[in-house]
C-alpha cells in the first residue's frame, strides 16, 4: 500500500469544514471547537490496531506498537490561532496518520519499531500568549512558576482553564514518561514563509528552531487634551512606540538571519481627543544563533530607552516568553 497524499488533503479539508469559518481555522486550544476537532480526528484511526490516549498535559497520543519498543515520534498540533491557516500544525498530524496506515498495511500491523503520532496541546499559545505548552510540559522544559501566573484576556488563570478541561496543572510534567523509549522525533510542516516558493523548491530540511525573545514594552507618557496641548509640550507614549516599529527592521537586518515583529499595540486612554498616556507593544525576536539573539534584544532595549528619552516619556519591559535556539540532529537532517 502506497501513501495516499490526496486522502490526507481531503481529510484536512474536512477538518477545515468542521472547525473553520470564512475567516479561517478556529481551533484555539481548550475550546469546544478544539475538542470537537480531536474527537473527529480519532475516528480516522477506526479499523487500525492503535492505542489512543491523552496524557497528563493534554497531549493526544496514537501508538502503533512494533516488534521493538524503540519509538519514532511524529509530532504536530491540531490547535490553531484565531482565523488560522488550514494546514499549519494539523498537516503534521494528518501526515502521521497516513504513515501509520501505510505501516499497518506493509507490516500487517506490526512494524519493526513502535511509531507514535502526537497532537501536542496548545502548541500555538493563542489564549495565554505562551507557545508550546504541551510539548514543553512533556519535555520537562515548562517553567511552572511562569505558567502558573499566566492569564488570558478575561483574567482566567491557566491552571483554572486546564482544570475546567480535566487537566491538573501541578501534574502536567508527569507526561514526560511518554518519551521513555523515544529514539527520534520528526515533523512534516508547511512552510510559514515564502523562502521555498521564491527558490522554486517543493520542500526543505529544517536546520533547527529559532530561539525566541518575546516581550511586552510599555511606554508611559501623560494624557493631555488633543486640542489645547501644544505639540512641543506633549509627552506622547505612542510616538516612542511608533519609532520602535521602524527600528526593529534595522535591528533584524543587522543580525543577518534574525526576524523581529511588533504584533500588537494597545493605547490608553484610547480616545481621539487625548494624547496617548500609555502605549503597550509586544515584540517577538527570533534567531538561530543565541549570541545574535541576545544582541538583537540588547539593541531593542537601547532603542526603546533612546526613543523614550527623546519623547520625555519612560519605558518598562516585561518578558513574556524566552526559549533558546535548538539546532537539529545532523543525522536526522
């Protein structure tokens, strides 16, 4: 039995119809739509001799036992950002499903090694602004104190949101036992950029994952009437933030292969008749080289302080998330 990529595409389109709308995928983790997607996904294994279970962190595992306990893990995630793409994350999982079908047919249900497909829980981090929840818990890299303090836009704490889904936050790292016999881990992922398209290549081998520095930067100025306050007397928090928008492109360019993104901007009081008193932006910086990533962060902090001084405002930084670069194993590449 050959792999059937058209079947995988058809199933991905079914998932899109089931859990999306005119704006895109709506499978934010720990929502009713996400649970519905997972329930439907499990039906794709009907008739296969697999074991399916959810671990302590909410990760969904599908296992085809082999003659050896040595395990190849195929990973991905069904959860999405709001209005997400129909292939991001779920392509990895559904490709794994097709591989299990092929191995079952080729080896009569008993491949030489054990093969598992894992759907990581809340890989996107859309609700709590922290990516890789399930995989970080499983690998032992989750900062429990940091995660315990996370709140969504409605003020709901991550542990409380998990409890509502039957997950005990204090026990999520027990999911690490799932990796006991792991020999290798692979993912098939859609490219999230235009590089392969520009090179006219159908696929590429990823060298590693970027290190990430993600911060909230808040400029503090003074509210003032938009009509009666002279321009040279204003302490406009937005002005300093606006200068950062252009500066991060220069920082990324100097780094070589790095990227910087200001993904959100909120202001107070947020009315047309007032100078901005407070402006909060979120900055995401990524690089495969840890030294260059640190330099990018330092340059961004220095720039924010310079722009704050120029505008007679102050600035504070709050780290949202940080992860070191992870070069991949050359043997797998």
